[in-house]
C-alpha cells in the first residue's frame, strides 16, 4: 500500500548539513497499525510528514496505492491529502471558535463528493463512536485534553481516509487518556481495517502496534513485530 524507496531529507543550517532521513526504505501493508519509534531527533516526525505530503523529501520516492507522490502537482497533492489521508497531531489542532460538530465536519465540507446531509450523518456517526456526541455543541476549550484529542481523531476519520497518520497523539495526555486514545485507534484499525501509521516515543505504546519500525539518526535500525528484529 505504501512503498518507500531510499528516502532522504537533508536540512542545511549554514554550513552544516542535517540528515533528518538518511536512506529509509519501507513497505507498509493495508490495514497495518504501524508504530514509528525512536529517540527525539531520530527522524520519526520527518518521515511521517513526508508520507503525509506535509513536506517533501530531498531524494527518494514514496508510492501510495500505485501513485508516485513526487509526480503530483501541488493541487493534486492537496486533493490527495483531502481524499486519501487523515491526520492527528499532538496539539489537537482544533479550530477554537468552532463547536465539536463543526470541527469534525470541517474536512468533509471541503470535499466535492459529499452532500451536506452526508457529511452531517458521517460526523454524527463518528462522534457517537468516540462517545462525544453529547458534547457536539461545545467549544474545544470546554473539553478535557483527552476529549479534544478524540475530536481530532473523529475529524481525521470522518472522510474515511485510506491512511491515518498520527504524530505523537498522546504527547500531551496523561496515561489514562493516552490509553483511551490508543484503544480507540485499535478499535478503528480492527473494525474498519484502517491503516494507521503512528509516531511515538513511549515504550508501552508498542503493545498496540502490529509492527514497529525503529529509527536512529534518520536510518531504520529495526523493523519487526516488536521492533527488535531487523530485516
């Protein structure tokens, strides 16, 4: 489903060259719940941003469902993101002045293939699924951090994306809320066969992943069911 070939991302800071990604090659299967782990600065978020079309590699290729992302125009990339990909960020990224319901409907409203009735129905269903339908008219600031992150997951899922990307989604949550978010991901993955690629540095999160890719200094150092076996 996702094929990554020799991906490199080099940042230049004056005379210094920082290799955020240094030749990463991977395949990610459809329906997989993949964890990308490693210490801070290992390249996890950089890799996620490349896969999610939020940043461009210096070299290498990413192919998602047969589409070579490097061949897309900016407009095609924007459409690909809207129709195929969902995102959950560590800071929730909710619009403060919109209600829960409006936040969830936001990405669905942008699509040309959904009627208002359809995206409203989808928004209601996903809010019921995450247990926040009764808070649909509240503003984000009236919710706890854990609830806000669940709203952010609902917003990512309302378009039924092919791939859900999550960047340290539990970073700002206590362990109880983190567990709730991870259980929700597991449920979405199992019930909807949702492909999920999640960045994490918390060791206990690995129990939730089917497979773990560990990065260090921009390179894959381990890839396996518990992140210990290298190919």
